[in-house]
């Protein structure tokens, strides 16, 4: 009878298999004695905490625990040592060899009574990166949730085929008057939110063609039955394996009303401007006609004075019945009545150069020769020569008359 070699062979292979699993496991396995001293640490401790396994022997695992997690770790070990069984410690921060803190997921089991172990077995794995990813996902979710809720625009998620609402934010309630609870589970068509259902069909057609739509015009019927003008931007998303429609809707009713009022105001101003131009043209025609009549009347008056009055005055003067002083005064009065002196002044002003016209206006405004010289960058002597030239051309150079006063008396004529 051949000896049964199967049993010792399986045991040997099992031992090798166990050793290989321990040596290559990603999780750390520690065995702690009754005095909390480490009796064994698997090789993976070096990849997790940076310490070679031999350096861990004889150490107390609590020496590596973060101070804030220490009370929880101490309580867990006391319970394991006292009551036996298995304690899941959860996430505990442990110091890495480089001084950083790694987050470990720890499970402790009392095997002190096991003849092959005679210690407390601690299993832990590094979950630092996983927690970091989970934390970033939570933060991202919170940011998205805050953006979703705080947006002044309406944001909704609905099933593509049925239009049944899955989610709606506060912006949706502000625009439509419907709360989230009133619309979730119901369709936009059954609520009558689309004033024209054909617009929704056109939106879906545009989405299927272009994958996303921006600022699509939408007429919305809100809860009180009134209508709002909106622009909707939408795209397809997948939610729980179902095709959904993510829509962001902005109420532009007030903007459109303001635009309409602006267009109406602009049109009214345009019409008023056209009417004002028309009236101005008509007024200019009337004024021109009046000026022509006035000039004709003046010519007729001048003709009468020149043909009748002046000859009579001249005859009276020649006959000695009208003194020279009275004759000159009457002649001057007739010039003023008929406007001869006005024509004379205008004719003289037309003889002035552009520079002299500038100086004339400054003199009329009461500015001194020094002020005129400083303003025009001229010398006082040059300004004096221009004043003499102006008096000469106005034919008052031999008259004792103040130039500024004379110009002011002729205002509007030059």
C-alpha cells in the first residue's frame, strides 16, 4: 500500500500560498501581543507607511496614531482586548515615515486564544487617495447643488420623451410660480407651461440635430395664467440610465418690454424730429417772406423820403428857412428811420480782415487791448494798429467816439 502523500503536499502548498498572499497583499497585516507590542508586520507596511517591517517590530501601534484620533483608537483596542471579537475602527490617521499623515481603514480582531496566532490581528489599508477623491466629489456636488439652487434662472431636468420633470430649482418657481413639489413627476405639457407645444417639438428637433441649443425663444404660461417671454438653453444628459433634458431658462419679458418701449420712444423722437424740421422749414420760409416784405417796405420808405422829404428839407435849407444844425439833425434822423446808417455799417464791416473781425468781437465784448494781445498771442502794438485800421474802415477814425460803445450800439448788424 502506497503512503498517502496528498495531505502533506497540500499543507506545504497551502503554506507557500499563504506566504505568497501575505508577502504581496496590498493591505497591511499586523499581529500585536498582549502588551500592545507588534509581533509581526507584513511587507506591505513599507508601501503604506514607509517603514520597513523589521522597524515595526516591538512598536506600539498607538504611537503612530494622530492625536485627534487617539481616543477612538485606544477605546477600540481596549474593547478588542477586553471583549474579544472584531472591531471595525473605520478611518484613522497614521503618521508616515516622511512625516505626513495617511488615512487608514482599520479592522482589529482578537485571536489571543488561537494557538497559531496568540495575538490581536490588525488589518488596515490606505484610503487617503480614495477619501481625497470622495471629498472632491462631495465638494463638486455641493458647488453644483449651490449653483443649481441659487441660480436666478430656471434650471430643470426632465425626461426627453415624456417631458416629466425630475428636478426643478427655485429659479423655476420664481419664473413660473410652480414649486418643485408641484411639478416633479408631472409633465410640462400637462401643466401647460409651453404656451405653444410646437415650440417644444422644435426645441427637441434642434437638439437632436445640434446636440445643444442656446437662447431658444420660448413662450411660457405661468401658474396664474399670464405669459412670459423666455430664452431656453438646453442639452441632452443621461440620468440613471435614461435620456433627460437639462434646460436653463431665462425670463426676458422685462428686457423685451424695455426694448419695445425704447423702440417706441425712438420712433416718437424720430417723428417729432421730422415734424420739427418741417415746422422749422415753414418758419424759415415765413421769416424770409417777412424779411423780404420788410426790405421792400424799407425801400419804398427810402424812395419816398429821398424823392419827397429830402428835397423839401434841402429847399428849406437853401432858402434860409432851416438852420444848418437842424438840417443835419433832420438828415441824421431820416438816415436812422430809413436804415441808411445800418447799410453803411454792414458795408464797412465787410471790409475787415478775419483777424480784424476777431479783434472787433473782443472789443465789443469789453476786453482790453492787453487781454486781446494775450488771447491772440500778439503784441500790444500790433493790437493798437488793428484798432486804428478798424476805426478807419468803419469811417469813425476822425470822430471822438468810444469804439467799444459804438460797436455795442451796432450789435446784430455786423
